[in-house]
C-alpha cells in the first residue's frame, strides 16, 4: 500500500513521467498559458505536467484543498459540457472569475454560451488544429456593459506553433461602468437597513455605488423573510432563491453564519450590528418599597437601636413616661411645647444627629419618588432561564447554542419555540411580557418609538452584550462579474465615513423617542455630558447675537416674529424653518425688517435663477460630475471668530474641463440651500486654490453668468465676506481675477489677498490635512457632502417647483429689471 501511495505522489509531482495520450505540443502550449505561480486544477484532462496539479471531479465531494479557491482551471470539453459546468460551479473550490482554459477539438459557439450562463468570463478555448498548431479563442461577454445579455461571439486571441505562443497577451478587462445592466436584488425587509419602500441605510449605501457604476436596480421583494441556511446541500428562504439564481444579489442584513462563503460571493463587512436578547422591562417598584432604598438596612437598624436606647435612658434615669412620643416628635422635626431641663444637653446631641439623617432622608426620598424605579431586571442568560419565560427565536439563533457549553445554553437549545415573525415576537415581549426574543440593535432603535409608554419609558430591555456580532455583507451569485468592483467600493464608503453617517441617521428615531421622556423623571446629566452643548450655546448663537447687540432670548424672539410674519404672507410659497430664519437674520445683522425684505426677494428671485439651470438638477449626473471634478467645500469647524471657511480647488483636471459654468453655478445654489438649513456662522472665508487652473478653464468663463450670480447674492442675501485667500496663484488666475473685480465691488476686492501659508491665517484644527491641518482631507469632506446632497434631493426638487404667487402679494414691488421680475434692490449691497 505504501508503494502504491508513493508512486501516486511521484506521478502527481512529476517525478515519474508516463507517455502522453495527447501530443506534447499541446502540453507545452498549455504550460505557456498557465501562470506557474497559481494552483492548477484540472478536470477530465489526461495530460502530464511538470508541476503539481489538483485533479478535480465535479461529480464527487471534494475534501482536499477546499479552503483554496481556484485561480486557473483546465477542462477538457465533453458532450454534456453544460452539466459539467453546473456541477463545477457548485464545487466549493471553484471560482468562476478564475482563468478557465477549455481544451477541445473544435471551438464552437455553444461552448461560450454555456460558459456565459455561469458568469465565466476569463476564458481561453484551445482548439487543436494540427499536431503542432493550436488556435486559442476568447470572448468579451460584457463588451456592451450588460451582464444580463452577454455577448458570446468569440475571436482568435492567440495561437501556439510547436508549443510556443505566438505573442504575449492579456485577457480583456471588465468594463468600468455597467450602463446596460439591471441588477436583480433579493432584498430582505429589515428596517432601518432595508425598507419595504426600498429605502434604508444599507440600500442608500449601495445606491451610491450603483450610481457610480451606472447600474440599474430592481428590488424584487417587499416583505420580511428569514435569510436562510444550508440544509442537505441546498439553502432555504432567501438564500435558497439566490442559489437558484432567481436574483443576482441579496441585501438586507445578510451575514455569513457558517459556510455560506463556499457557495456565494460575499463582500467585505461594511456595516456591523449585534444580535441581542430582548426581554420585558422590569416591573415598577411600588412606592412603599422605595423607602427601603433610601438607607441600607444597617442604617435603619442603627437608627432604631439609638431611638430605643434613648427612650429607655429617658425613662430609667429621668422618669419621663412620654419620652418615646417626645423623641419621635424630634425625629420628624415636630415642635415641642417645652424641653425638660434636666436632660436637655443629651437630647440636643441626639437631635443634631437626627437633623442630619432627616435632611439626607428627605432629599433622597425626593429623588427616589420622582424617578421610575424598577424591580430586578433580567440581564443575563441565567436570568432568562430562571424567569421561565417563553423563548421565541429562529432556528439559526438556536444553532448558536448547539455546543451546550453551559446548562443555560442547553436549556435555550432544548426549550426554545420557533418565532415565525420577529416583529410580532418583539411586540409580544413588550406588551404581553410573557416571552423573550432577540433583535438587532439598530432595528430596535428604529422601532423604539412604537414601544414607549405614556411616561416616556421603554417597554422592553435590550441586553448590552450581544449574543454574537453581525457583520453585514452583500451576497452575490457565485461568479457575478461586478462583485469585485462593488466589494472595493464598499470598502471606500466605509473608509470615507459614509457608514458612520448612516449609523447616525439610523439612530434618529431612538433619539427622538427618548427626547420626549419627561424631564422631571429623566436622569440628571453630568457636566461632562452637557459641556459640549453648553459651550455651543455660549459660543454659538449667543456670541453671534451679542455681535449685533442682541441677547439669546431677543434673537429667538426675532426668529419667531419672522416666522409668524411669513405665515401671514399669502404670496410666499412656504414658511422657513427656524434655522433658515436664523441665517437670514445673521446675514442682515439681526434687523427684522431688512430680513423680511430679503426673504421676500429670495423667494422672488430664486425661480428666475433656477430657470437658467433647467437641465441641472441634483438627481442628474451633471451635479455628481461637478463634485467629482471640483472641490467646493465648507470645512466642518468654524474659526474662533465664527467664520465658515470654504475651499475651491480643481479635483480632476480632465473632468473639470467638461464641466460647464452653469453646472457650477447650480451647484453653488443647491449647496447654499443645505447651508441655510444646517449651518450657522457669522461670515464667510474663501480659499481659492489655483494649483490646477489652466487656460482651458477660463475659455469657458461666462462673465454674464458670473454677474447674475453676484447680483443674485447681492440682492437676496447680505452675506458678509471675511476674507478671500488665493493660494498657488498663477498669471492666468490673476488675470481672470482682474476681470472679476468689475463685478465684485471695492469692498470685496480689498479683502482678497495672496497667501503662501494658510496655517498663518486659519487655525490648524479647521484646515484639512491637504494644507497641513488636522481636519479631514478634502476627499473625505467631499464624499460626506455627496451624501448630504443625496439626502436633500427631495428639497431640491421642491425649490425647483417653488413660485411666488404675485396675484396674492399684498403690495407690488418696483421694477428693477433684474432677471425680468419686480423688485427694488437699489439700496442693498454686499459687504
């Protein structure tokens, strides 16, 4: 037996050579094609190689090398080729994106059609023409960027003559964009990650990638189902549908639990959550029981002993029969008609002690009675078992306890009942309180507002320690060609801070629900928890208001006055929210009357300005292209003098040359709409980086459009410019600036200066990393702004449709002939 095994090892490793059944020229040609650094898998090929190979039978279970994914696979064509491929793809080690070489006597269309069905795109078909000549064919299935309808037309890629390749070539790469592909998504409904209306933070993250790749998406499901697991070789639920290729991708908190990575292509972990036990909230502690929480039993016992001792002392030494009643009056701070003289000193000492304890008792009693107190909360697996509540979970959660490392885990595994719908089980836990179940942390936060009682208290308790972490991934059909690109883009989204933004967005419901809790019964916050808000209150609105001679209260009253005024103006299309009004007040130096005029003018002028950019909307690719080509970014932090710093810089030279001035102007208007809602600053500081400016940029300069933009902000917003710093200036940029002086006016021109070191004029904690600062890089801020633009798409569509109802205007404005509408702007100026 040992000799047989040794002979086999030597045969596989090439130590023993047997006569080839195929010509040696074919072996030599294949050796030229195969990368020697890759592991070679062979299927049905009866050739000898001077290197180790792994012989693979797709029809039999494969145990060895199952953790090693294939890189190069060599297959000999057989009559039932498609059945062979079907079994091969189900082999755990085979990767359809590996280089697949098919050896055949005749290359034909059906070979490439079969390969394309399984997304096998890196293909070489070796056709034996003669003993010395082999023709090598390939194809480019996604030439037209369409995964759904691959092109199976094949072409001669190379040839071998006498075992030598004619030329060194590489296979055609995959497209960078997929404009003609519609991705069929098996989406599970798990808020806040994926909603029935195709929203949710996971969906939004993926749609950013889809927009970049120009993918079309088709969501095929609108209800919850369990993710599925492998049973006897096939998957159940949604993963079963993905295995049957009823869709291309699965989305909605999918995560690898066991061996799913063998059967699907799974992306990196781009979001994380945790599966936690969810149990009923502990019952309220009765008020009479709360008295026992004021002091420990030892303190109560000491108090009783001292009281008893004083009573006995007074009765025995001082012959006072009413000593007990008198001492009780002192204890509860009741007045006495008289105090016996003969033991007054002793009583006074005891009274002092009682007063201290009484003060502590009353203050502590107020705290305990004013806050909700609960009986012992279930907070461990032991507590769950001892509570004897019904355990409602799904089978996959129960499998987690299959190792039975403790008697409590054994109890869960044996006693659990299947939960058909998680939301129903959670509702039963909260309202009926006769069971326990599990939930994701962020899903729990999303639905939290539905489980709040009239007192603002949550009706259940979610364990802090997860049963297991959930690493959220996207699952694809094995070999799907776009998988690699999507996987890389997901990592970029995570690295650039998009995912943290989505996490914050998902927690909004929980924060909103908990904010409605009664302040009287809320826990008292420490200074460390409030110092940030306290600092912002002191240094933000208060400082801005004081700059114009207003107090914080006066400033707030002015905002409400303007808001009420807007409600009484029938011609205005909407009533601004408070933050927008705050900005308009600051722009106009806290003058209520001037602010009213500017708001009226803003809504009057805005539709006329947007008419210039009819084809430029944030939902279209033009604004995305501008953000990819140019940085026009507000820096996150304000300067110490409460100035918001903006940076303008070319990001991509070639792409920026394709961007029109109208796209740039529209972007600025849309950006200012976001700033009205979310920013608060006293003035603006601009940094213009001319490092990548070229003459081609200024050939597209439109002075008339620039003039209209300046007039628009002159006449509608009295924005104060603090400074304009030009860095990396060149002669061309300075020449254009001379032209712009005509429109800017002398006040602005005086604030323009050339700057070599920005850290001398802008604090380092405000400057981005690109300029030697400590803030996020320009690229990171730009990606965050892209997310913000997506968030405001509905608002942008709304302002596109806004119009002032001139027939309802209480008075007509004078015609200043600016953009063809009524308005008197002659006294307004930019400073």
